[in-house]
C-alpha cells in the first residue's frame, strides 16, 4: 500500500512536472518599452529549428544596430559611431557566436531628467543546471546554439535615449563640460543590461495594480487571468539575501516560497483579485523580506558561478531608499564607484568621461572583473571562462 502510494505520487509528480515544463516552454515575455519594464507582452514562442550558423570568431563587432533617430543627421551620426564603439568593446571581452540585433530610438523626451534605457526585447524560459526554469535574455540564448530553440523575436535588445540631454561624444575630441554625460559610457552600461545584467525582483505585482510597494517578487506570468508562476531571471540564480554578512536566503528559495502563495493555473476574475490573494497569503512575508533587503546596504550579493574571472562576490545596489524601480538591485553597489567595476553602478556622474574613469581606476577595459564574472555566470563565454554553464530546452 505504502509503496503503491509513493509510486502514485511519484507519477503525479512527473506528470505535473512535464505539464508545467510544456506550459512554460511555450510562453516567452516581450518587453517592447525599454523605458518601462512593467510593460510586458506574454507571447507564444513555439519550438523552432535552428538555422543560425556561427559567425566568424574574428568578427570585430557582433552588434547590428538599427537606428530610429529623429534629430539632425550630424547628431544621428555621432550616435551611430558611439554604438559601433560600444559593440566593439563588448565583442572584445565576450566570445560571442551570434550577431546581437539592437534597435535604438534617439528622440527628444522633452524631459531633462531622463537619460534613456535599454533592455532585452524577449526573455525565454529554459531549464537551468539545477533543473529550475528561469527566463534568459534572447541575446544570450542565441549564443547557446540550441537546436531546436523557442521562437526568437526579430530583435534582441531595444534601446531608447533622450536626444534632449547634454551628451558628450568621444569623437568630438573636445573636453567634457561639467554638466555633460558621456554617451559612450551610458550606452555601454545599457547594452550590458540588455545582455542580461538584470534581476527579476521588482515591485511590478503591486505597481501594476496601482498599489504602493510593500513587497518585491520575481517576474511572473499572469496570462488570460490565469496565474502561471513566479520566475527568476538567470541573473537571480546567483543572488543571495544577506544579513550581517551571512546568507539568509537565496533568491531561488524565496521564489520557491512565493510560488506556494497561489497554486499555478489558478484563474482569477481580475488582476486585482490575484494581487489580493498573493498579498493575503502567509508567503507574502518573503516579498516583504525581499524589499527590506533591497533597501538595506550590504544585503544583496551576487555570488558568481565557479570558474569565472573573479571568484569574489559582488554586492548589488541595495542602498537606495525608498526602493527605486530600475535602479535598485540590477546594479552593482555604489561602493564600486571608484573601482574597475564602476560601469554598472546605478548613476553616471556628469563631467567625467569613460576614458578618465578607466585611467583613474587603472584597468584595461571599461568592463571590470566583477561585471565580467556576472556575465560569465549567466552563461556568456570569455577567455577566462570557456565553458560556461548552459541551460537546456525541453520541447515536445
Ligand atoms: C521610428 O519610430 C516611429 C515610432 O515608433 C515609427 O513610427 C517610425 O516608423 C520609425 N521609423 C523608421 C524609419 O522605422
Ligand atoms: C547606503 O550607503 C550609502 C553610501 O555610504 C549611503 O549614501 C546610503 O544612504 C546608504 N543607504 C541606506 C538605505 O542606508
Ligand atoms: C596600474 O596597474 C598596473 C598593473 O596592475 C600596475 O603595475 C601599476 O602600478 C598601476 N598604477 C597605478 C597608478 O596604480
Ligand atoms: Zn542601469
């Protein structure tokens, strides 16, 4: 009797597991608006045969950029040159195999406070080495040469920059003014976000219901009023929540807990009903704890995978109060401002060029060892990390 019931539950387990895999594997998330990552479109991305052949390793620039530039030709040309420079810089440190397609809007926002932003155009669910499904940025998925693979979007990265800013361009060969921002530095930073330097933890759950932030969750699939689960991005596989320098929890285990708040495939009448149910569950305390970690210095830590450029972990930005959508978590801590990992801090100081900062920190590339170890951990190949951990794709 006992063995039979174990057998039955095991079978049920396998059934649920495969069912769950198939459902998730058919849905991808598109992010059409780089300026607002809460704008998500859940799309079907069916199994597709791989037709891409690897690009020559000697390729100097793996980034193919389409510009939608609505200002004068001279300024648009500066933007184009800056993107070529940034593409070359990244192609030097990552051993890419496939072209990364970027679409860039350069328009006047009529708002001096915004610089611009870039993000992955599509995120794709794959199975990580620990058998957990996570979302991967399409630019990275292409490098894995999966055959077949979930259907790709035409674009890998979408970027939108404010033409109304006080930009400084390297190719002008003039000194930077105190209020100017180095455009080359900013786009390098933004492209690295687009490559996958991005945590899924945010306040979208409440934000999309116009509620004030009381907790953070990983990204989630809510499709046709059905809840299909909370999911980490691959970045989060390495994120730890710390308290007094010791690990309290991994992002993965908080995600696991939050997935028990509401059963997957539960239908709701409205999105608000779903939010109410999650927030009234006993699991909401994990979302509250995640928020506290996100606003307490030294409480978020990226512990890189083995065999990467740096085995030292990196503190993530958790010193902003209140929680700042887009600035908290998905950056290295401001303590790295004057170190080789300065590029991925949340703010960029005006009046300083990328070259000056690289000289100041005395490093050979704008992409520091900590940033590189993060990109290697999520799966990018480099000279120091020739065999990164790769995900798998299970399909019918
Ligand atoms: C540029 O973007 C605008 C706004 O999305 C669009 O209407 C226009 O067709 C685009 N231009 C080109 C040349 O693709
Ligand atoms: C975190 O540390 C930074 C730098 O020391 C400080 O400016 C900031 O106010 C701190 N944040 C919090 C939430 O204590
Ligand atoms: C810069 O780094 C190089 C190589 O690590 C080192 O030899 C040199 O002394 C450093 N220079 C300064 C000014 O710190
Ligand atoms: Zn950023």
